[in-house]
């Protein structure tokens, strides 16, 4: 049996032209409840913006600004 996860249907913040890894509040809007990066078809961002967001999230994780996983 698989566990059903409630899909987060909240309004996502607008993505600026340059995504900074230090803008933690913006990046947390694109993380799921488990700490994973939310796919494009949920967020509605373009491919270029999704790549910028993913890179910024990964850099913020490396710098310990965002945890890799959320506590259960």
C-alpha cells in the first residue's frame, strides 16, 4: 500500500528574473512538505525558471540555509 500525500495547491510566489540562493523564503515556496523540489507542472514556472530554482535550492542546501529533508 502506498501512502497518499496531500498535494499542496497553494499560490506560488512570483519568480524574479534572478533567483538568489540566499532568498530562503522564496525557495521554501517551491519545496514540498517533505523538502523535495516541486515539479514544474505543479508550480507553473517555465523550464528556465525551474532550472534556476533547482540550482538555487541546491546551493542553499549546501550552505545549510535549507535542510535536505523535513522532520517527520
